[in-house]
C-alpha cells in the first residue's frame, strides 16, 4: 500500500517525537526507555525514509509528466531512449503519471505511440499514401505534423484537414 509522502513524514515525525519524549523526560526510568525507545524511534526513522523515497518517486512522475506534455505524439521506444530508461520502466512511469492524472493521453498500440489528449482537441487526419513514393502508410496524424515515410524515408507534412 502506497501513501503520499506527507503521510509517511507525519507518521515518522509523530513516532520520533514520542521516542524523543521518552528519552528526554523519562531518562530516570531505564525500563521505559528500553521498552518504548526502540518501538518509536526505529519505526519513526523507517517511516521518514519511506517518505523521502515516496517524495522522490512523486517528483520523478511530475517531471516525467511535464516532459511528456511537451510532445503531442511520441513513439514508446523513442520515449524510453530519450529519458534513458528501459521500455518497461518508461511504461511504468507513464502508467503512474496517467493514474495520478498528471497527464492525459492514450497509448496507441497500433502505432506504438503515446498520444497526448489536448484540452482543445484537434482533429486527426488519416494519411493513406505517401505523397512522394505512393507507399501505403495508413496512419493517423495531426494536421501539419511532420513525420517520416517508412518506405522512402522522406519527411512528409500532413496536410491540414
């Protein structure tokens, strides 16, 4: 079960506070220090460390979502290559960003691309053939998007609807 980082920090701080309370105010009673010290200080420190780990994970997801928002459409392999992670790690990070609603979009499995959903949806255009070589491309593209033909490897600009 994963909580937000603030929950781990609060639990750890609460436990550490009471651990220090026992250490400072009940120093004269060694039995209470031996009983209550480890049960508060150790879990409190662990909770604070878990809070730091969770905070870093949240920051990574936020940074990744910000980076993904700068692309309208990007291939999954290219995305993994650009951020320097494996494809599996990239899909996990993307899934976390989608689950936290940091970014909105879908993975187009037919083209193996992540497509960002804009607030102002622009209609996609179906491109059947390459204007240069006449090869069957059969793909959807945004108006005025520049892409490479898989057959002749020339740059093609999608015409406006």
